[in-house]
C-alpha cells in the first residue's frame, strides 16, 4: 500500500516525520478523500510550525550571554 509522508524541511538535519499514513485509491474518493486532505492540511501546518521552531532555536541560543 502507498504511504503519504509529511517531513519537516530543515537545512542542517534530516527531516522529522510529522505525518505518515498508508493509503489506497479508495481513500481518495468522496468523504474519505475529504478527510484525508484535512489530515494532510493539519500535518503540513504542524511541519511548518516545527520548521519555524527549529529556525528560532539557534537564534535564541546565540543571543544568550556566556556564563
């Protein structure tokens, strides 16, 4: 069965798996298809949030004064 994966896209590390679902062609039809697209939309949003956090992390640690 085919899989849909949503990964974060970070420049310095491998992507984090945010969403993974096995799908068949039946999952793309009608109400099931609409639900799949909704789950995919949520996963893309979650990946974008994770990418944003990953970009902010180095900036925050660089600004901290050395002890």
